[in-house]
């Protein structure tokens, strides 16, 4: 079994966010790996876990991933605005690729982190989804 579909899913997720005109107006970059000096505000995409839930005649994978939003604002207003735009962009229709479709996607958890300077903020949006090979 090739695990290349995980990377392809991550690229498709990246593209779905890039395709949102409203979102592109609010952020500087969308990264697929950790960055040291990112241009604020920016988004980081992490695939956390993939579970094989396949049956004898069908390939199904459970996915856990997170979209982390980083900004420089004191009241988290920018983070919340960007999170709404991320939610709009991440639909099952937008995330299917090649022979894979998204059977479902759900925002499971939100968490906020503040830096010591109280200006740099992070919002982590953790998702679960089901990827099905057609």
C-alpha cells in the first residue's frame, strides 16, 4: 500500500485554502511545515494521524489534521475572522482528489495559545475526516 495519498491530501488541503479569495486577502502564507520566521498572519497545516479502516473491498482512512493560524493581535479578532474563512474553504467537495473522496469532515477541537509578549497568538483547529478510495 502506497502512503502517497497522505501527501496528496495535504497538498489538496493547501490548495483548497489558497483557492479562497477571502482567505488570501487575510493571510500572508500557508505552510506545510514548521517555519521559524513566518510572515504574520499565516497558516500551518499538520497531518496528525491516519487510521486504516478499510474493508475487504473498499479503502477507507480516518484522518486527523490541524490547521494552525498565527497572528499578531491582542484581542484574537484576526484569528477568529481567519478561522471562519478556513471553515468555509474546508468542505468535502473541495478536499476530494484523484480517486479519493472525502466522506465527511468535522471540526473537533479549537485551542488558543498566547506568546509571552501577549501579541503573538495561535489558534489550532483540529479536524477529523474520512477519506474513501472510489
